[in-house]
């Protein structure tokens, strides 16, 4: 049975369009190993710390229960198994599950870049969500665009990884950026979560970003903003007379790109990124700058090893 999806008015549904799958078999094998060896580090890396006080797996448990398929293998008490030959897991009051919200910016500006930033956001979101599901956490995907929010199904078990990838691969697309309104719509529709991760290019008015970040932080115990940056945006290679077009409004402007113009552009880009990072810090949101030329899988392993997604 096909589940009907209801999208906000004006959003366009885009299928895979013949693109390569978000996850192939090799990536899945690596994500499985990452989920077993470092799911705690991956989740904490995006939230600054393990979200949800007293929710860490295996800590402050109050009882044992029989193992059931889908339980975190690291919760098994092997000492009990050695004595009783019975597989049991430690049960905490909250079962140690983390409720993860993946929020993807679906505005038109995310179509730019090589690879396109939205495709990169889909892949990174699918991979992070897969690690969480394989670690017995809970995942919900949200698409933010045009001041609205579309919410997919709430996925609660490892065997739903395929559904997660399908949901992310077929997300609708919007036109303009209004992060504040979109995040407010998301919060109206969804309960507070343990960890919220927003994947965006940060192309928004400063006032919009300043108002949006407290909304992101207010709906979660821990939150992160992954700032997608294409190398051509960070340091423009353009020279001579060029026509610039705003990808969202369609406004066009002809400029003469001189060495001084390029320096000024690069400086303003870095200043805007620094401002976004300061706004995140002021709102208690973890800021992660991600270069889209770095494979998404490599970024996840960097987070698991404690590295920052920051490039020069």
C-alpha cells in the first residue's frame, strides 16, 4: 500500500530523477559499523553533548528485560548471559532512545553548487538518520521552505532504514527562504525532541537567521546547524563582466568582477559565515561548517572522531 503524502501548497515533489541512490551497499556497511562503534559519538557530535539528561544508554538503568530484535546490542549484559545463558538488556526509565529531528532547507538556493547542496543535504540527512535508526533511536524528517514545514513519518526501528531513505530521496522542494516561519510551523506541528539538526546553506537575511535560531534551539534539548558551503561560493573564481541572478527571486545584476571585487566578496562571505556561527553560539546551537566537496560519509566519521566540520 502506498502511503499518501500531503505537501504544503506550492511545494513541488521531485523524485530521484535517475540520480544515484542516496546510500549504496558499501555506504550501508560503513554506516552499520559506525552505528555499532560510534553512534554515541556521532549523535553527541551534532548536539555538542549527548542530548537528554539521564538518557545515555546503559547508564542509570533500573531493571533488566529480555532482548528483542531491534534493541541496541550494546545494551546486552554479557555477565548475565554468562551466568544464566539468557540474553537481557539494561532498561532505563527512558530506554535511552534519542528522538532526532532532521530538518532540511528546501529553498531554491539549495539547488546551487557542485554537487547541488540539496542533494548533499539529502545524503547527509539519510546517513545521519540511518546511524540513529541502527542505534535504536527515533528519527523524523522535516522539509522547510516557503515559511512552511512538511513532516514525514516518525520512524522508530532499524528495519525502517529503507523507508527513511525513500522519504529523504523524495522530499518536495520549495522556492524561497523563510527559516523563522518554517521553524515556527515545524514547532507547531511537532513535539519537542532530544536533538534537532538543521541542514542549510544559511542564505537568509540576518534578521531571519537571528529570529530562526532561538526557534531551532527552543524545540529541542540540543540542536545543531550544519552550514553547507560550496568552495566556489566561499572563494569566487569569476572574472570580468558577469551577470548574477538571485536563484530565489530571479533578480539579475551585471557586475564587473575585478581582483578587488573578488577580495571584497570573499571577505563578506567569510564575515557572514562568522556572523552565523556567532548567532548559533548565542542561541546555544552547535555550528558545523561542512564543505560539500567532502563526501558526506567522511563528515560523519569526522564527527564520530571528535573533529569539527569546519574548513578554511
